[in-house]
C-alpha cells in the first residue's frame, strides 16, 4: 500500500537534492569560467612583471629566489626562465620543467600527464614562462560549488523532519475521517462531519455523504418493500391454508369441488402478487441503465389490444385504438408491461358492456399515450395515492394487489415521463395520460429511485 506521506517526503527531498545539485553544477561551471579569466590575467601579469624587471636589470640570482607579488599558495603558479644566450634553464626547485613555448602569449603544455596553462614573455635573451596546472582551477571551482551545496546537505535532515511534520499535519483530517468511518457500525448511515475539513478533503467527504444518503434511501425502500411484501403475502397464504383445511373437511364431492375452485382462485391471486412483486423488484436497481430501443407507441397499443381483447370480450367490453404518430426511446418489454397493466386495470374495473380506448399522439413535441375507460373512475383526492405500493382505493370491490399502478409509475419514471389521471370516456371513468420526451431527448439518463 502506497503511503502519501512517504511519497511526498521522498518527492520533496529528491526535488531539493536535484535543485541543489543543479545549482552546484551551474555554480561549478560559472566559477570555473570566472577562475579561468582571473587566473589567466594573473598568469599574464606575473610573466609580464618578471619580464619588465628582467629588461631593467638582468637577473643576478637564480629563479628560485624570485618573488611573485600577489601570488597565493593555492594558485600554485610556477615560473621558469630560459636564457637563449647560453642555452640554460632556471626554475624553482621541485617544479616540473615546462616545454619551451613556440612564441609569446598563452599556451597549453602536457607535463607528466598533467595539462598546464602557460603564458610566455621575452625579455632580451630571456624567455620567461609562468604556468599553472589546470587541475588547480578545477579544484577551486569544485570547492566553490561545494560551498553552495554544503548548507543544503546539512539542512536536509531538518528539512525532512519539517516536511514529515507538515505532511502529517495536512493528512491528519484524512486519518481522522478514516477512523470515524472505521468505528461506525454496518447500520450507521449518518453523514460524516464536515467540521474543520480542508477544501481538498471536503469534496471526498461530500461524495461519501451523498453515497450514504443514497444507501439509506435504498435500504429504507428495501426494508419498506420487504415489510409490505411480507404483509401482503401473509393474507393470501393464510387464505390458501384455510381453503385446504376446508377441502379436507368437506363431506361431499360438491363441497370439496367448491373448496378446490376457491383454492385455485387464491393460488392465481397469490401467483399474480408474486409476479408483480418480482417485476417491481427487477425495475428498482439501476433500471434506467439498461439498453434503450426505439418504440412506436401506436404499434405497441395495437399489439396490447390484440393481447387483451379475449379477456375483455368475456365482459363484452370492446377495446379500440386511436393510433397517432408517437415514438420514444425505451425498454420495450417494460413499456409493454406498463400499457398492459393499465389496460388490464381498465378491463377489471370497467363494468360489463363498457368500453376502453387506447390512443397515441404527439403534442408539443412530446409523445403521449392514453388509456381511457368509462368505468367507475377514481376520486380526485385519491388520484395521487393510487400509485403507492399496495394502496387500493376505498370501496374497491375488484380483487387486486395494489402493485399494478406502482409498477406503471416506476416504468414512467425510468423513461423520464409523467403520468396524470383525468376523467375518462363519456364524462365518466378514468384516463391515464402518459407523456414522454421525444425520440433521443431522454439520453443520457441518470438512475431513478422511488421510495
């Protein structure tokens, strides 16, 4: 696992060392150039000074007794005098013999593997040469560069400690937040405290708090759904158990057959309830991320009418379709289930001899599909609550689970549509009016949730 503190410390120290060595290198080359200019001038002044003295009065003593004014031991300048009159060479004891120059001025000479910088001047029969090992110049420049780098090397441990403390102080809120999360119980979804957090960490904590909020909503919805589902399943299962007991106690085949008929009806109701529970459960988690296709609502309405017509004919209810141009992006199976649920509701609640109409159209750029009937209708005060799970309007005598319209509302939300309830056909009954964005307008989509 990578440590931010160690990474920052290592990076900063490397950067400091790199900056120090870069500065030292630049100082070395700069100092070397300065020393070269200065020591070249010093060589020239030394040789010319001795040459001027020799012109005024030929040297009466050996070169080792010559004194170079302004010379420093660290410069290590040597002087030799060649007398062309008697072909003799004078030089200080212990100094190497430099080769005779080709002419006056600066030159380079190789002696014993070392390179010497020389300056020669003529004074009558004498040739005076001042020389200096180039290694001396390099050493002087290196010393100057090291003096620049030395304070940084000495301060490096203190800088490392300071960086460690500063980085640790900066990361303290992150560590505090991590400990706060670690101490939480699995069921605690309260938002993390934002007090005293730096700006860089506030964004992360905000995102975590948003995730916790969505998790709390999801868990609450699941718990409520599980509780409601258990409550709704308990009743039909109890009824089935009673029907089985009645069938066991029946004394005549007719009574037994009647119990079995009721048992079959109860099984059908329970099966329908389970199917709808599974349907709404499948629609909940990230349903809007599923692939969408282009759906012609007019064709879909005709197809649903053909599927529902046999059931409607049992109550002598005709289903008509008024098709108009209407196209949406959506999950075809879900949209079909939505229209089928509304049509099935209309068939079950519309009395015998009534009528149902499916219509599609495009209004103000929006795709619209309506399912209308001339049944008993829904009271205005209950038109919003009918979309709640397991809710059934007061006075409803038709059997049902209270999940059909909740499924419809969920599918509408997934497709970023809206649903309203209006009066139905012939001034009575109900019209479910579903409005959806035009083709292509509902993408990209974000996940939807229902409580």
